[in-house]
């Protein structure tokens, strides 16, 4: 019999991929339906959310856009920290005692010196934006809850992930959308970008989901796990690869509005702890990801 899994944030980028994976997969997990609309900011809306008791919960829902966190830090903390508290309290009231996976972010590490790369879980977190503060705070809350309630609680720290269905407020999705607009004659052959001469650790969303499911099966309670590719790639190189795959010649124009405060020049994580615990390794190549993203945006641009 399949184990029952409840996932918050199913309508989001990663949530939609989890849904399609578990619907089509010979997975050991059955995704529990959401019987009614709920708001993590409203504890009353969480009552009656679980007619069937989940065996595990993946908490994905949250405010994930860093510029929005600078614009409205109170809202970001309310959603990401207090929303997590409301969820934990509702699960406790329901009698839940299963595995709880809190999805945090590699952004909690903040500014890490190049000598400390690749970033391991032993690197002390040092958040540099309100989003990262909210995620680290919710990590501590979730882990404390595990200790107090005796639940198996794990924390995932995913680094940058890419894939189909992502909003164009994220850099690779934005580039893919603009390249398709250029190709379809809707935009001059100029790509508006932010600071693209930084490196990031990009992982396909499909590999991210595989890591989450592996942690539910084999992760150690109370432990934190990086979810990353283990290699750094410059944003410029990925945008150039997108252009090559689409066979589009374009000029890159820096847009000051796309520059972020407190940005780190290089990011590269280590997934050694995750691999050792679960046997997980990335399987989807960057080229496979970029081709899928371009194809997805070709359809989406036609529908705009």
C-alpha cells in the first residue's frame, strides 16, 4: 500500500512538478488531495485539511522572490515563518507524527568566501536578505518542533533550480521567454539581463524532487541537507547556451532594475551529505533542462 504524502504549495513551480511526478510514477507515495482552499496565514483555514492522516509532509509553500522580500519583509516573514508555525500547530492538533520535510534555501548561507567553496552544511548560515532570514528562522522552528514533538523532521536547502513552468521573474526563465519572443518577432534582438557574470549552482527541478523523495525514505531526522548539482555555472554561459540552442543572435543589455542587492559572485554547493545518506545523484543534464525550458516558453509566448 502506498504511503500518504501531503505537499503544501502544490500550485507553485516545484509543487506542480511533484504532482505530475507522483501521478505518473510508480512511486511509493500517494499524493493526498487538498479538500479545500487554505491559507497558511489563517489557522482556521487549516482545520479539516486532512480527512486522511498523511504519513509525511513536504512544506514547499512560501514567498520565494528575494526582491519582494526586500520590498515587504513583514509579509515575507509572516508567510514563511508564521505560516510554518500555523502548519505545524495544525498538524499537531490533527495528531500527525510522520516525517516533516521543511524546504528551506541555500540562500541562508549568505556571503561565503571563495576559499569556503563548495558550500557544505557545516558552513554557518549568515542570511543577507529578509527572505533568507525567514527561511532560516523556519528551519529552526521546524527542527525544534521535531525535538519537542518527537517527529522525524528534516531540512532541505535547495540551491537554484530551473525547469519548465517557472515564472519569468527568475533569470533563466526570463532569458528563455525573451529569446522566444525574439525568435517569434515580438521583441528586438536584445536581451535585458541583470548581473550575469556571477556563478550559481543550478539543478533541474526533476532532480530536486527526486532528492526530496529520497530524503523522505532515507534522510536522518534532525539533519540538514544541501540539494545542488555540485558545480557552478555562470549565468552568462547558460543564457548563451539558450541562444545557441534556439539559434538566435542577440545582444545582452544590462538592466539596472534587474540588479540585486547583496549578491554573491560565486555559488557552488556540495551534495555529499545527501548522496551519502540516500544514494541520490543528479541525472538531468543542463542541456536537457535548457531544451525543455525553451520548448515550454515557445508554447507560453504563443499563448501570451
